[in-house]
């Protein structure tokens, strides 16, 4: 076994804990220490729970699902054939439709039910200990009342004190990658920040289904579980109560959503039968196939016995040994927690919810490929992401509601390019769509992503969006124009030409991707500059197409983490980054390499090199495939001349393929 990082703490569990929590809680050594600490009999229940919570924080650096895989299945993904590019339509816009020669999620790692059951058995301990801790306090109903004045200084409008604690806890855990693990689900997923740590490449264990039962869990916990384990009343221990609530809710949530691993393992074992039931939408048939009443009975019996054991409160009535290690024969035993309540919790709450999660997962198991994108809903980027999923063909969705419906099915919205990478690395999406350039050079977020990320570029899209001006009044009476910053920038000349010179231009971002008129329909002299796919509501009698006078041309790339880039097609392009010393002639020396090997350099742009002030960084595109002899020779020779070279990916060149504008 590896040596402890600090042997000085070897005799003190609490000192161990302090060293871990205030040192490097995410390090492998810290995790080993915490794993050693948990079973120590000298630890109090509270310290034991702190150890468990610290472990939850540590998981961010290490895959918690390793125990589901044999050691040979934890490292890499099986090769995937590179997508080909397809499209048709006008020359003004190009679209890359990603295809593969195999089902994208056929490379999900094999799961064994016995490994999953072992993990579920361990989770029983966590749930029981968390409920024992919560049972030490009264129900404290005030903590669950939205907008209660006792906590108005800390809560957001509409939140309860429990909601506040859940949000703040989840925000902290999200920063250290908790919710990139497939078994972890936030209660407030729309209020958590992206991770601040790099997201690790995790094994592909599940299809990225949209399953989150946490609101149901929270309601049932409050209305059923808590009254069964806590004495009614108010002891004013509000902080301790909701901290215990958070621990219990997160433990129960993990146990319920672990059912998706069970569903995936059973799907793999009986693929044909489950496929037939899924395609028929036969939920009752799937439930019969999933249910094993004998196993459920054993689970209920086991958790009751555990509750009897863990919940004993030894009362010394006849004297015990000095160190409390053994009670005298006359000692009496009382219970901190009613074992029957725990058994009923599993029978009536956890097991049914787990099977509901399994059914929800299976109903999505044969669904479309998930695509992550960044940008507001309804944008061209979102529209093309939906097209990649197969929900729309050609033009954009006909309405905002249909676009929103498609979004919920197959695309994953992210804050920025780094969020797209995180979604791919954590298997929340199979492909990612990021903006490469939008008229102002290589997008900074994408540039940073391409430098640091192991993801490969497997396709390219060029997006063209046209705009329209809508208002309630004639153009000569318009005194203010609302629009997104990019739209106003692109249409500035057109607006100056067609509107009164004194017309104000007001930038808005919109809410949840909605058009800017949503909250401003009462302004009679206002006009709204929007993408063509936004249909104006009734009452907007003036609709003027900006047309080709102003189009946003945005080039995007498709990312994937599968390592295989496929065979060359004879019509390919390769993307690369390279850095040369900031000295005269260095760039010319590098460019001469392309000429010597007859490789056509079609695009090159200098980029900021960040902290490397002595280097100039360049983004380059050139014809050919990385496995072609000429391109391979270029990359090899360039690596000897340049300070840094990175092959970003090769894929079929979509230059001569086109599709209708994203409008």
C-alpha cells in the first residue's frame, strides 16, 4: 500500500480529517486516508459523516464509477469511424451533417449487475447514517416554507431555507466537477456554475438520457420521509437540520438515479427484447422485465437489519468498561431510528422511484445522438445542433415551441465552449458544436479549447443567418431599435440607411433565447431586429427583411472525443495549431514546409499565445488528411521547426457542399 503523505497524523483520526480538508482534498492520498478513516470505531457519527461528505467532494478528481468496470475497461474508448459530411442546397451556406458507420452509443462499456448491486448496497449505509443524523432534530417546518421572513436575508425569491442550502452546496460541488459524474444529479441544475477544474475523460457507461427525479424526491422526502424519522416540533436547530437534509437528499438522489446503471446492464443482457419493448412504448412490459420481487424483498429485509444495527443507542444501566468498548450484561438498547420506517422508505419510495428512473432511461435509450452547443436557444448554432440530431432537415424549426421541444430531446445547451467540452468529456453529449470564427477572427474560447483539450475536430459547419426588422409602426416613426449586439453590429449600415438618424439602438440579450419583444410589446415606437426564424406575434404589422445587406456568417466545428479519425476520402482537410519563436523568418521557414510537400495551405491566422510571449501561435487549415503521406510529412517536419504543433483533426472537406441558410 502507498505510504501515507504525512505519517505524523497516523494516530489521530480527527487530525487526519483536518489535514485532508485543509490540504489537498481531491488528491489520491486524501481519498485513501478518508477511506481508512471511515470504518474507525473511534470516530463520532458526525465526524464519520464529515468523512463521507469529504469523499463526495473528492470524487470530482476521480471517477466514482470505476467499481462498475473491470480494470481493462477503464482506460480508452473503442475506435469510432470518422463521420462523413453530407449536405445540399445553396452555395451561400454550408452545413456538416455528421454520420457514422456504427451506432454512436454502441461503444458503451459493458456493465455487470453484481458490480452495480455492490455499489447499491454501500449506498444503503450512507442513506441510513444520513437519516439517523437528521432524526436527532425535530422537523423544524419553518425551514421548508418559501420566502419565510426568518431567512429573507439569505434566500432568493421563492426559495425555502432548504432550497438555499441545496443551491449553495450544489454550486460549490459543481465547481469541482461533481455533476459531470453520470450518477450525480443536481436539484437545481439551472443554477449551478461550470466546473473550475478540467473535466476528466470518463468511461462511457450510460446513454446521455434526460432523467432527473430530484423534485419528486424532494417532495416525497419532505412529506413522507422526514415525518417518519423526525419528531414533530421546532428546536431552532435550523442549520443542523438542513445540512442533514442536504446529505440525506443527495444520498437518496444518487441511489434512485443509479437505477439507470441497472437499466443499462439489463438492456445489454437482453438487447433484442428491450429494443422491441422500447420501440412499442410498452412501459408495462419493461416494468415486468425489470422487476425481480425476490431481490426487492431481500433489499428491504437487509436495510431493516442495517437500521437495527446502525441505529442502536446503547444505554449503560449496569456499568461498562472505562473506554466504553463493551456494555455490561444488563445494558439496555434503544433505537435512534425506527427500522420499520427505513424498510418502508425503501419499499414505498426508493425502489419505486428507482424503477421509474429505469423506465425513463430505457424509453430514451434508442434515441438520437446528443449534441452540445453554446449560445442562446433559437440561435443558428442551436438550430444546426438540432439538425445534427435528426429532428429537423433543411430549414430551421417552424416555431419557437417546436425548437424548444427538439432542444429538450437531443441537444445540450452550454454556457461557453469550455462547457461544450465538459459535456462531451463527461458523456452528457456525443458531439459538440462550437463557434470557430464569426467575422472577428478565431473565437477566443474555442482557441483556448483547441489548445488544451484532447477533443478532435470531426466536421465543419458554416452558418448564415439573415435578419428582419419588425415593429407596430412605419419605419419613419421608429425611435428605438432593440436587438442582440451581433445583430445590431451587422445591420448597423442598413439601419442608418432606412431609419431616422436619431433612432436609438439598444442592445438586449433576451431571456432564455426569446425574441426581444417578449417584455417590451407596449412600446409603440419600438422596432425589433431579430433572426428570420422568429415569427412576430399579432399586432406587429410592419415586417421588413434586411436580406443579403446584412448576414451573420459564422463558422463552427464539430468536436468528438473518439480517437479514430477515419480513413481519408480523397477530399479532406486538416486543422492544426503551431507556434514559432517570435523571430524574423521563423514563420516563412514554417510555411516553406507546406510548399516543399505540395500541401495547399488554405487558411492561416495568428492567435494570441497567452502566457507564451516569446512565441507566435498560428491556426492553420490545409488540404489533405493527416494519414496522407504528404500531410504526415508536413506535420512531422513542422514539429522539428516549431515550438509547438497540434493536429486538431481531419475530416471530409465540406467546401463544395451546401444547404439552405439557417433562417
